[in-house]
C-alpha cells in the first residue's frame, strides 16, 4: 500500500472510531423457526440457553437450546399451562435455584420457585393474582419481582416479603447484580420510564438514564460493570449497553442497530457476548453477537453507535 493510501485508510478508521460505528462481525442466528420469543438466559456456564417461545398447546413454553448441538427441546415437557420467564441463581455446589411464571387463568400469573434441580416447585403466595419479572439473587435465597406495579423482595426460607424502592408510578423489570448487592430496574416515577439502581437493602437509589423514551429490561454483565437493556426511541426497540461501574453512569451505546425490533437482552457469563430476541422480516429468532467493552475483564470486538 502506498503512503497516501495508508494515511487515507487510517483517517477512515479514525473517523469510524470517533463516530462509534466501527464495523462488527454480523450477529450469529441461533434459531430459525421464526416464532415469537422472549426472555432468553444462559445457564450451565453458557452451554445452554433457556427461552420462552410461542407454541400451540400450551401457547407459551420454555425451551432449552444446547449451544454445542444447536438442538432445542422443551425445558418442562410435562407442563400443560403456559410458562415463561425462567430465571436462575448462579452455579452452586448443590445446584441452581430457579423461578418462573405460569399463567393459571384469565389475568392470573403465578410465580413458582424450585430450590434446586429435582426439588418440588412451590408457588409464591401473594395478595394479588398477577406477578411479573422475577429475578433471583446469586445465592438463590431471595426472589425480586413486580407485584401490582411495585417491587417486592421475597425470602424463600421464611416466606416474608418487603417492598423495594416503592414510589408513585410503576416499577418493573428488576435485575439483581452478580454480587447480589444491587438491583437495577425500570421506573416511571419521573414521568418517563428510566433505569434506576438501588442497593439490595433499599438504600442509595440512583437514576441511570435521562432520555425521552422507554428504557427497560436491564441485564447485568458478569462483572457488574455494564447493563444491557431495551431502549425504545421513535417507536423502535433497540439493545443498548451502558457502563455503570463508576460514580457516574456512562452514555448508552446502541449495539443492535436495526429497523426492526430487538429486545430481551442477556449477557453470556464470559461477558464478551450478548444474546437477544431479534425480529427480521417479521420473524423472531435468537441472535448472539460480540459487543465492545470499555476495559476490565473480557475484551471482544464489535460495532457501536451512540444512542
């Protein structure tokens, strides 16, 4: 390459880096059935993915995708009622705790928990008939969920509930941090739906986003330094990532960049990849992509665009 060509190429690369649009490898499609999906999550150190998919009977089922064989099968083949939103505690010597939602009737959604694989399921008793958005603590001792538009922390051993970050408006989509010390969530307390973070005990409430639109469904990276979330701007759903490791949250970065819907983000345990539900041509499937990082563990490549 001539000296002039080398300089020109460097200028193009520099401009791309400054504008935040450095090209990335295309996301990898993990499913191809095109059915409506939601709530993917990695388990078994990233070897499997559990997700919700539209079915025939029942109309929502939990599926397990083996990352090595690419084979999908029913996670709970004996279930006869619609089930969705399965979540798990972190790996432990005695196995994972799990929680999920079951639709038991018109306008009735029950929250169920299982202390470890093979244990009997248990329904969380609530004063309302609808519970949403469960998130388990890493030790599996508590589940945080949305009850009637407010966050509740439920202690599995005692059955006791306590409110978390209660306010006017709606609080939803809790996500417990990998160290169990913080909970990120979406809230309309300011009039717009923004992301917040609060200590697990209820102190140190902090607002993370300050933008017109809808910011929801936060998901922590494995080191607790970043959040991926769904951001809705001008009616389009995109996946954004922001740094939350310092005293001031970083600027959100759009990592999906498509005219169709991208939603329900989840981090790979290694921290280099994101998984989400992507709509392409009106069909919904799971996509997995490497994303850029801002230091710390797990460095990978990818393209970004400032939101």
